[in-house]
């Protein structure tokens, strides 16, 4: 009987009251209790009491059974019922399981009074392979101090399958092992007992092995493997078997093990080639080291029995020099250079042997394929190094032969030359060709030909050989000298020194040698009754034109020459070119004053001005011209000296002498003015004129004032008085004649002003060069007149003071009309004064068209001039049009010319030849600016259209066309389309 001092089983699981004991015996006992005390004292007291009443205690025994692997809390038996107690009395009476210090498998459920499992129970862990597995419990009833013995039998269940110690077992068997040989197999283990333990073995179905199970004296079964028939490793080197062990439980459980039968090889097989003959083709000249092919022999044995090595058999020197065999891999590689021309086929014997020495033989047949590795060879057998340019087509230049060492298509050769050459190739005999001229040669186009004859075979890729033939074309005199320009224009300033170089002309001759040696000469002609050779000369070798005299622009403005260029060929050829020589003006002429003119007797001319004249009154006008042209002829006027400064002013560009203020009574009758006229040349030249102005309100006053003047000691003063008297008398005498023609003059002037007004825009654009020279200028000068008429009544007369009449400009009719005549009597001078309006800059220059088109031929010579539309400005004086400007252009520039009235008009001058094919249009901008404040301007666009001339011949797209035509071609079939282009 066992005892425990633990007062209780801590954490005992609750169990139901189910369960019946197999066997129960109950006996009385005495349980002694002690008052509560501390745990240590209580235990000590219990021990003493138990020892005292040990003999009196009687134990009772109960037996239960339970299957292993039950869930925790499964009922084993109803303890309360077997003890005859109610479930609640278990706690009241202190019923508990006495622990012995090991893990409790069972527990009391105080609610149901049942004995339950405290966890999963593993029979194999508790009792191993013992047939009976019983666990003993001791239950203490503390109130009566009784010990109850409980036996619990653990019943085995089939919860473990049979298992082998290893999952796979390898067994090596020689392939020549005899049938009936036995091989032990691994055993299985099953921890269950009884019918649940291992019962037998099974082997999967196979054709070579069977299973035999032997039983030992201890009842353990031992499996064995039995060889049923002969093995062949080459057929199947490894056999995979599965051994299965099974028990007798329900359900049946089993375990498996893989049996790997490895056959050990023996040398029972010779090597065997994959092919009895190997055929391979290879191109010649493959790189050394290239793998040709791999021979392969197999030996089903393994290890040293299956290791195959290769070698050449009955090797020849030629084979060993060209091919190499790798003894291990069987690779045959190229060792030397294969040349189809040396040999096109090779027969090679190879053999294979394994470790013990079994052998096999095979052949390798190598075919060498021809490569296009030989370029054609060209051999020139006959050659001409030069030919005249007049040689007829078909002239033989060379004869040559072609050869190619390759075979088949690689040895077929064709010859060709560039298509753009005037030569052809003609095949004569087998591989012989002739090089012929295809057309007449021209040395001036090509003086030397480097003919490349290309021989090409038909291999892939094709190979070719080039042979260069040099041919010189011998010259004949078939080209005249040519000038680069159709005509030349040269400019030379006047007053040039004798012998000055004017122009250098160079002609080109496409020939060579003496045929291209050029001499220059001038065509004989006369100018102004003198031979041209007295004006200019030309250097026969260089073509430089020289001046033999100093030119004067006012006498000679241009000179037309004809220059001849001749070569030295036989017969000589020549060509002509026209040369236009223009003399440029220099500022070598001083201005010439045309008005006022002075009497030849030395007296001074007098201009009259009424004392009633206001500021701006026109007294007279100084008119001057300059024999020069252009800027050298632009004149400006200024007052150099005056007897009374500030009284008179001179127009800068018009030369008009006007009063600067109103005349006063205190102003002297005689006013002396010195006006200087200066051009714009470099350096500027000038001339002066002295004017005498008489100030008086009437002619009698003039005469009286002149009479009251003290005689001057100077003879010029007396001449002035005499001149005034004679002038008045002369005017009076011609008055009657003026009256007779007055009406006719009025009608004629009115008619002429209408015509001028209608033609003003056209005349304004006409250059001054279209009129007469300096003498013609006087026909357009501004006229001033004093018209005096006497009536029958001698007390009355008409005096018309000077008024300007512009005959060379087109202004409004109103500005050209004279003011009303002034009526003078001896008693009363009735004056109808002029209304003088001061001009302001209120009008900009204008043009009629914003865009003007001008057509110029591309053959126009350098220096040619072209008129363009002038701008119009209704203002006068400094407010009128002053200057023109042209946008820059490499071919055209602007010059400004001046009309006789001082107005300017523009002209375009060609300074470089035009070429329509290079630039068909030129866009210019002409700007007109006047001199007022603020400055005003206007612009017009000039579109120059270059008119085409036939100066370009058609040009073929190719120098030579080559075309092949099939025979029996139908008539009208298109053979070739020839294209030519023309730049026109």
C-alpha cells in the first residue's frame, strides 16, 4: 500500500461519471484527521498518525481498462459509484489521487465523480512492446485514512505503421551474377503489439527479382531478394524496387522502402561508331584550327570499359599535315591550308578503342569545295600610248588576254570599262579582248584618259582585277581663242597720264602648245578723224590695254574698240570682242555763270527792286552751269558779301536772290551783292558774280535818284548811270511791239503751260543727257524780263516787275502765272503787290507705283544705264526732293543726275554682268529723301527681271549611252530614251 503526503491533486481534470469497473473489492479502513495547522506541521502530524495506525488501515482495489490515444478528459471509470459515494462527497471526504512525483496520467472529476484521462496516453511509450500494460493508481480517502488501489489497463490500438530504418537501400550486383543468388533486404519495425504489429512483406512486380521471407526462432520475419534471371547492365543499369511491410490492424498500416539495384559493369561490349562512313564537305582555305567534324564511337560499358579513344589508322604524311584528330573528343580539325587546286578529295581511316583494348573502325571522306580565291589575270599583249583627237571611231588602242585559275563559275571572266568613256571592248578569240575608240575624241574635253579595264569572275563574292591603260590625246588646232565675256566695259578718269593701264583682257584657247599661244591686236578704225591707234594701244602678249593720250570728258566720253585674239596654230584661228571705254568725269571745270551777264563795255548790270517789296521778294536769280557731270556739276549758291548784310538772302540750291526783310526808306538805292557758286567736286571749284540792285518805288524815282547820285570818280559808276538810261529808253521803244504781240504771247503761253502740265511726269524722268549740251542748257534757263508799256496818255505807263518763268520744270499753272501789272502815273503810283507764301515741309516725296518692274537683258554690257521713275515733291527750295538712295546689290548701283532747274532724277548703272540662270530676279529698294525739317521720304520697290538670251546649249544627261537590243525586235519598239537639259 502506497501513501502520499500531498493534500490534494492540483489541477485535476473534471470527468464524467461514466465508466464501469471490471472488478471491485471494498474493505473498511480508518481515516484519521488532524486539526488545521501549518502545511509542514500538518504533514509531519499526518506521517505520525499514519505510522501509528498503519496496521489498522485496510486497502481496497478497483480495476479499469482504457484504449491508448484517448482525448484528454476521457472517462476511465466512476470512482464515486464504485465507492458508494455521491459525487459531491468526494470533495467533502477529501478523496484524491496520491502522486508519487511522476506525471499523472489520470485525474478525478469532482463534479461527476469519474476517473478521467489527464492527457493523451501512448502505450508504446509506457510499456514498450510488453504484452500487458497496466498502470496502478492510489486513491486516498482522507476522512477515513483509507488507500484505494486502482489498476488501469492500457489497451493497444493500431496507431503505428511498420517503418524501415532507411528510406532507400542500395545493393550492388555484378551484371554477370548467376540466377538464384540471394540478397538480404532491410527489416521493418512496428512498435504495436499483437495483431497490430508487423505481419509480412511485399515486393513490387519486376522481371528480374523475387521476394522470399524467412521467419526466425524468435518469430521475427527476415525478407530476402532472389535473382530470377541473368542481368545486362547495358540494357538496364539500375533496377528500382519497392519493399512494402504491413501489419494486421484495422485498418491495415504499412511502410515502404526503395531498393536501388545497381549493376556493376564488366567489359562485355566493344566500341561502335555512329556511322560506318562520314562524309563531309569543306571549302578551301578555311582557317587553321577550324573543326571539320566530330567522329563518335559509343561503348555501353562504363568506367574504363567504356572510355573510348580515337586515332588515325594507316596515316599518311599528307593527311597528318592537313588534319588533326583529338583522341578524346573525336574532333577532326584543320591543321594545314586546304587548296582545291592541289587536291579536291581526302580518304581518312579512323579507329576507336576502349580501355581493355576492344576496337572499332570507320572512314572519313572529305570533299574540298572550290572557293573563288583566284582573281582574274590580265595580260596586255599590244598597246598604243597616244592617238590623235581626229582619229576615227574603231581605232584599236590595246589587245589583252584574261585568265582565271578557279573552276566552274568562279573561272568565268567578263571584262568591262566605265560607261562614261568613249571606248568599247570587243571580244575577239576565246579570252582575248580589243579596246577600241567608240567616237571621235576631243583633246579639249579630255587630254588624257586613264582607262581602267576591270576583269571580274562570276564567283560569290566575285573577284576582279583592274588594269590601267594611259592614253594621250594628241592636239590639233581646232579651237579659236575665246574671251570669257561677250563684251568688256572699262572706265578711265579724264586727265589720265599717257600710258596708263586701262583694262586687262585674257582670252583662253582650249588647244595646247603653239595652238594655244595667243596674240592680241586692235582692229583698225578712226575716231574724230584720228586713227584709234592714236588713242589706245594693246600689248600683243598680255592683252593689257593702254591709253596713249590724256582724255577729256568734255570732248570724249566713250570710245568703242574691237580687240582680236589670234592663236599660233596652222592655220591660225581668231576671235573678236568689243570693248566700250568710258571716260569718267573729274572736277576740272569751274562753274560758269550764265546769268546775270555783263555788258561788253564794262558796265555793271542792275536789278530793280521796289521799296514796297516784303520779306522773301524775288529780286533776281543767279544761273550757272558746270561743264562737269554728276556730283562735280551739283552747284550750290551762297551770299559771300553784301553792302548791307541781312537785307538779301540767296537760295542754296536755286540761286534765287530774295529780300530777307521788307525794304525801308532808309535803305540805300544801290545795293551791291557778291554771290559765290560752288560745285561738289573734290576738291570743290567756285566762281563769283557781283550784283547791283537798285531800290526805288517808280522809274522816275529811279531816274531822279540816279541823277541825284554824286558822280563817282570811278569810271564804273558813270557806266552804270549810262546803262540805266539806255535801258529805259530801249524798253520804251519796244513797247509798241510788245503790245502787238501781247495777245499772241498770252495765248501761246497758256497753251504751252497746258501741254507742259500734261507731260510733266514724263519729262521729269528724261535724263539731261537727252537734251543739248551746255549751249542747250541756256534754252532752259530761267528768264527774267522787265516789261514796260506806255499808253497814249504820257502820264500813265505799265511796269511789270520781274517774275520767274520756269521753262524747265513742271509746276502748277498758278505758280507760273505773273502777277497783275503795276499801274504808275505821275500823280499817283497805285501798286497791286504780290502775295508771297513761304513754303513749309508739308509734303513727302511720292511715287506713282509702289512696285516697279524693269526688264534687263542678261547680255547687257557693264556700264549700261537704265532710267527709273522719279519721285515728285510739290514743295520747293530746301523742302524739295534732294537725294536718292538704293539698297546694296552686287550687280547694280545708283547714280543721280540733275535737270537744268536743279531737280534730280535717278538712273541705275550695271556694274557686273547679269546671268538669268544664276539669278533671274533682283529686288531693289529705292528711297527718295528731301531736305526739309523734319525729313520726309518715300520708297518704291524695283523688281529687275533678267531677260533670257540663248546663251546655253542643251546638255545630255550622259556623254555616252550603251544599250543592248534583242534580235528580231519589232519595228517601233522603244530602245532608249535620250534626255537632254537646257538651262534656258
